[in-house]
């Protein structure tokens, strides 16, 4: 009896936490469905409408916030950043896993320090630099600076995946008559494919969710959703329903992706420090 | 097994027809070739950092495109400025507060989920949801909910006689509200790592404790916590370091206000460098923060290594 | 011997950080020979194979294949096939694809239909014909080991390097596969370097055997040479179960062996300086129970002692006998040992030519055999 009571109490505590965790999202859904004229007069009873979404994803509001464009921008720069990091990071991660040499340890540590460095330390000089180089507010500039987020993640986690792989598999391939390159592409790479998929998605999510870089290094051309969502709060009359709709639209891609990689999250989030 | 023996293929290519020797120096070059692109890219990121360091020696600003060398003047100004120390205090308060609450709450959630009750199994699937929402978006959501007059939180509190709380409009309220948003976003981070830790703990010590009739509290204090600590510590380090450089949440929620009550270091550096366009001065702020974060990381990572070794011994 | 040796290692040294894996190893395997490398774990057997294959770069010495120096030659250019102790199978592919891997590589490519035929033959030979469509992850260890062996046998090679290829098979299958491997070796005459820690396997398979210890070659030779003329106590102990008896003692002024507690003396066939601390080696199967019968090889030596314990080994019995403070084990047919009970006095006979004399063991240096 006492045991059952304890169990129920534990479940209740859990439910309390999850109410706290989920309520804001639920409330955003409610807000986003409110028509503008009922925005401040009611809380729960109103006539739901999809107008906010239409406005946000359509031509923009009366101030002309091109949110759909921001969405596409987010997609382009996040994909670009992950792709570049994969091309550059996979060989480095492989080298760091297979060979012990001074250069790799230094590289690994420098990359880790990027993860913990305050972003603005690099961004402010970059802001000055980008304006001289014409990279301000450009896709290239964003993809470049997002490496600060995606490259350390990809290199560190892929090194841990490659390290888990027995080097004898590639050695066997060498003796089967394949070159080192073929051994890498035919043996090592297919075996870490789940890791690559997971870390790519995670890197995409982090790139997508980044706020400081686009805030400082873009203005309108390459601006992303995280900065864009703030624009609806500006103006003399904050448009809460539009803000809520924009916020929800911008969290959909990361959430969908996150659900597909639950299993691999632990290693990714802890930079390979914790494996499960 | 058949007594037959496979025949030899006739082709004579077993002997390795064209043997090309690879000199040792080229062999030792191999790993470097693989990391060259990453090194170049890293250099591309380190360059602006170095440039930033260089700028801090000048008084470079939009109003002063022809800067003068000031040496360590920027740093001296920062360290003698009360505003800096106020910011440092706020930053540490924020980081300690957020990391502490997230650790306790996260470990608690992990322990509750570890029981894997039917309710828990369902809820676990949506545990990561807040973590995958951009912090700035999370701050926007909470900003809408915490509006004193029209926000839903005060509306829900009204029946309890608590309506009209000035959430983000009082100094203490603003700091606590920002921490709350941080907690909302990042508690799942701690919970996920702690849960992974709990699931990887060896079963035998717990079985032994159960056989000995050890109580719940004893088991938790003497077994679960020491063995779980390395996992939790990884989470704590990540959270503490990250909240020392908090930016998004405060930028969207309070922009450092009211007054300077939530003016953490990155926000102040942002205002100095971007809004007031005092580049050198803003970067100097960041260099100071960077140095602090770097030192704290070193200390914590070393401590983590020691703890992980000790935990490995406990498990043995 | 005509032509250069298939595999020649001269003074090969390999260190991993502070650990020395190979310490000036010499090895020569003749063309077409089946050579067994025997040694305890950590002796450097696997490193030897990997060095020959070109997977590890030695820091000292030379590796030659067919007389050609292999320094800097890539593994895929050396034309050797290796079976890894860890199997090193590609877990994401089927058994068939694993076997086909060498035959699809640029160096050993065969047309698909020929490859299929060849894989079929090998699979049948190894008794894995029915498993070819299975994912490697769903095979048992023994099945994996046979697939790994198949991947080596399926392709042409100047030499096979096999690292404990039978270690995970059950006893019966191991025996059958041993026979099969011998047959393959006899028919193909492909040079084979076979690594094992099992002396029975080495004796059964090797044309010649090399005993390796601490990264050095201790002795190479035929099974008869290693059995009858081991160079030191380490090699002597490596072969034969139960192990060879090594009885400590000294050489008397008359050139006899006296046990360390003085309980018995035996005449020695080899001259040794009086006063030397020695060990007398005698294999358990070379000792007979009962009074010496006049066999052809001259007068047998006689010892007396008391039964300590008996242990049944199938059709034979191991009898441990106390002689003074020393213990001596011997293996006799089960019938002869019937009725032996502890403490019963027994007489033992041993032929003088089966006695081996060694120097006393010193720390980290087994006693060398004293010969004429």
C-alpha cells in the first residue's frame, strides 16, 4: 500500500515536471490560433483561426517581415554548415582516431575550446572583418562562422565513433587488396553511418538554433528564423499571435529531427564524453 | 566435412606484381594530409580571434576609425570599472543558479524516469523537446507568457491571489525569470545524461545492497550518487560553462534590464561593441570572459578526469 | 633449399611506446612450408604477422618476401592473406560478401561467376555453405572464425598468415578443421605461417615450429627436434601435457645427477662440470611403472618412491609419485595404474636416452639444455 502510494507520488512529480516543460509549447499553439482582435481580451475562449500562420508564412505582416525567406535562409546556412563540416571534419576525425600525433591532439583541444569559448570573442572581430571582406549578411559568411558550432561537434563525436571501430577491419580490407582510401570508404565509413547521420542532424539543429551569429553578422539577406522571430515583437503594438506562430514554425524542423535521433543524443550532447 | 580440397586458382597474381615502396616520410605524412583542411578552417576561426586580441590593444571604434595604441588600457579600464564587476556578479549568479537548479531537477527527473513506470516511459519520449527549441525562441515564448498584464502565467495565478506579478520588470524578478527559462530549456540536458548514467551502472552492487537489506537512502547516498557523479559532472560542466556565456535568453527576455540587473558579460560586450560600436572595448570584455571560461574549463576538466578514474575504481 | 625463402625476418624490432613487442626477431619460412609459431599470449605472435603483412612498420630489422625487401611496400602490394584472431569480418555484410571481398578488390578481381564458384567450393570445404546469406552479426563465433578463414583461403596468395584460426571452434570441429588445414597445405603448397598458443596444434600442423617468447625467437625446428632437443626449459615446458618433469639437483663429482634433497642419484649421459646446479628433464610418458624390463635401448634406470595422487586422463592415468621431497608425474595405461593408492611404494623405470639435462632456471632466463 505504502509502495503504491510512493509510486503514484513519483508519477505525479513527473507529470508536474512535464506540465512545466510542455505548457509553454501548448500555450504557443493557443496563442498562434488567436485572431488579432481577441488577442488581449480572452485567454482560453476564442474563435481559432489560422490567420497568423497565413500572415507569417505568406507575404509577411504589415511591416513586411519576410519570414518564409528567413526560414529558407536557416535551411540553407544550416545545411551548408553541416555539409562543409562533414567534408572537412570526417577525415580529421578519422586521422585523430587512428593515429596518435601531436597535431591531432592540438587540433582536438582547439576545437573543444571553440565549444566553450564565448561566441562574441570571435564574432565582434569577425563583424569588422566581414564588413571589409563583403561577407557581411551573406550565406558564405554564415556557413563559415557556423563552423564554430558544427565542426567541433562533428570532429569530436565522429572521432569517438571511429575509435570504437576495430582498426583490424580496415587492415583486413588492405590485405583483401583494397587501398587505404577504399578501405575507408568501403569499410570504415559504412560502419559509422548511423553516427554520421545522428551527428549531422544534431549539428544541423545546433546551427539552426544559433542566434548570436545571424544577429550580428546578417541584416536582411541572410537573416535566419531565430532572429526573424524577434521582429514580430517590435513595433508599437506587439503581435503576440504572429510571434507565437513564427516561434512554432521555427521549432518544427529541429524537433522533428530530434525525435529521429533520440538514441544517439547522449553521445552527441556530451561531445562523446558519455556513451550509451 | 567433405574430404575434398579446393583447387588453386591458376592466376599468378598472388605474388604482388608491381611492388611500389612508399618512403617512410610519406607514410608519416599521411595523417597530416587528412587534418590539413580542418587545420586551415580552424586557422580561419583562430584568425579573427587573434585579430580581436590585437584590436584590444587599441581604442578602435566606429567614432575612431584611426585608432591609437593604448596597450592594456582597455583591460585596465574594464577591471577598474564598477560596471564590469556588477556584470561579473550577475553572470556568476546566473550561472551558479541555473546550473544548480538544473542539476538537482535534472537528476531528480532522471531518477524518476529510471523507475520506468508506464507514465515515465511515455513522458521520456518527449523529454528532449525543450532542449531542441532554440533558446532565443524559448525566451520569446516565456516573454509572451510572463507579460504582467496579458500574460497567461499571471492569469493562471490570479485565482490564488497572486495576479499582477512583475516578472521581468523588477531586478530580482528579471534574474530569476531568466534563470527559469534557462532551467526550462536545459534541465532535459542534465536529465538525459544522468539517465544514460543510471542505465549504465552495474547491477551487482545494487543486488548486493538489496540482499543486505540496505535502505533506499543508503543505496542512493553510498552507491547511486558516487557512481553517477561522473555523468552528472559532465552535465554540470557543460551547463556551468555555457551559462557563463549566456546571451540568447537574456537578449530576448530582458536585454540586460531592468537597469543593469541582468547585464551579463556577453550582453554588455554586445552593447559596447555592436550598439555603441566601441569595438576594442567590447572585445576586451570578451577576452576577459574568455580567459575566465578557459581557466574554469581547465580546472573542471582536470577534476572530471580524477572523478572518472575514481568511479572506475568503485565499479571494480 | 632452392630459391629464396618465402618469408625472412631479420632482427625485427617493434616497440609500442615503452612496451617492446618484438625484440630482434629472426624467422625464416621456406617456400611451401607450413610453419607454426608457438608462444604464450603477449609473446609478439600477432605483431609478427602484422609486420609481415605490412600492417605494422618495424623500427628495426628487415622483412623480406620471396627475397625482396618489403620496407615501405603497402599491405595490398605484398600479396599475403591474413586471418585475424578477432575475425575482422565486415559486420554489415553477409558471409558471402565477406568471402567475396578479396575477389572483388582491384588486385584479386575474378569474374562474378568464377568468384561464386570459388566461394562455393571454399564454403563447402569449411562447412559454412548454408550460412552464406547470413549477416555476420548473426553467426556464432565458430562460424565467424570459419568465414574469416575462408576469406583467406578463397584468394590466391604467396603466403597465408593465420592468427589462431581455430581457437573459437569446439574440440571436435577443431580436430576436423586441423586435418582439413593439413590437407589444404599439402595440396596447395602455399606457404603458411600459423600462429597458435596451443602446442598440440603446433605439433599436429607444423612442418616446422618456431617457439617465440618476449618478442624473440627461442628455437625453430621440426617437431622431433623441439620434442627431443629443446634448447631450454621454456621450450621443453611448451610441449607435452602433462608437462615435462623438471627435477632440480646438482652434478656430483662422478658426473651423476643428485636430486636437490639428495634422495636419489642417476647417471648422466652428458658430461657436465661437477657442482653445477641443473635440472633433469624427463617427460611423463617416458617413465614406466614397475621394475625395468630389459628393453632394447640398454639398461633402464630405476627409481623408487611413493604414490602421491592419481588422476584419470581418459584411457591413461597420470600418476604423481613422491621421491624424497620431489614430485614426478608419469602417464601410464589405465590398466597398469589400477589398484594404485596414495602412499603405496612404487618402482619407476626410465630409459637413460630420454633424460634431458638443463641448467638451473634464472629469473627471466630459462635454463639452457646441456648437451655434448
